[in-house]
C-alpha cells in the first residue's frame, strides 16, 4: 500500500508542479508538459527498481513487448473508440433528426497518427496499468481497482483543463471523469485478457486520443472546467462507454489474478 500511495503522490506532484509552471508562464512549456505527461512512467520505474531491483524493473518493461496476442484484441484496441463515436453519431441522428457535426480529419490520418502515437503512451501506461492496476487489483479486485484508478487517472489530468491552447482547456472536468473511468475499466479488461500487455493498452490509449474528434464533443468557447457539459454528443459518448463498461465490469468478476501479478512479485 505504501508503494501505491507513494506512486500517486509523486506522480501528481510532478505533473501538477510542471503544469503550474506552464500555466504561470514558464519559458520551456513543451519540455515542462513532456515531463508532466511522462511522470507516471518515471515514478513507476523508480519505485519498481527500488522495491524489486533490476528483475522487477525488467518484468515491468517487458510488458511493453507482449505482442503475441489474438488479433481480435488489436481490432478491439484500434476500433473500439471509432465505433463508439459512429454509434454516438447514429444515436444523435435518431434523437435529433439530424447528424452531429463530424470532424475533418481523414480516416487514414487518424489511423497513421494512432500508430505513431502508440509508443509515447508508455509515459502513462507504464504507471497506470503496468504499476498501479496490478497492485490495486490484489487488494480490492480488478473491477473496483479499474474504477478507482479511473478516477485517479482522470484527476491527474485536472491541470490540463486550465492550460490555455490544449484541447481540454475550459471543458467539463466532471464529464471527463465519467468518460475516463469507463475507459479505465475497458483498458483493465483488455490488459488482463492479453496477459498484461502494455503494448495493447498503449495502442488503445492512442486510439482513444486520436478518435475523439471523429464526432467532436468539445464545447466551443467553454471556459469553466467545473461546469457540466452542454454537448449532447459528450453525454451520449459517456452513456455508450458506460453501457459497455458495465458489461465488462461484470465479466471482470471472474478471477484473473494470475495474469496481474505486480512486477517482481
């Protein structure tokens, strides 16, 4: 438990401190944001090495190389969020009698950027799914752990909602918590079903980031992160995610601890 507490405290401290300097006019915003976004991996690597030595660290990092999994999980990782957004567009059409606005990025651009942005997701996934999730699952079970982790994961992003010029700036943080907590359950399910593959969670994380603009749910001109979103697309997206996450949470009641042992255990 002490390792988990240390992980979250240090990760929050590094990221929030870095973004504080960005918000208040640091001269190196790009490097500072990079430090903040890679904090989960940096802290996880340091704590794993301290607790479990080189063997534990090697075990953690090798999870990024677990690629030999059934093809359906690759399909799930890359197609889940685009399919969700298309379903949201259809529901919007049925409910409002017109199509929601679609984004302008071509599908092949989204696909290319999803692949090229997979490796940078290690900056988060080594920490959230590689380090924190297995330890939390040992104590409270995989499903509850994915929910608690989702809330903490979303909370870690809070300063981004106050950074001018990023996509989260001024958007509804409460809705984001709901969205990311559902995604956390889906990522945990895939993680355990692929034998602890961080590569697949990195790919799905990237696909999520690149696909949310297929049917945009951001509110133009929003300035208050504490307000509820006024975007029907945003709420439909959350509703669809939670319908699927609820099913996944029921499935995760089946014990799968053997595949989620912490590195070095």
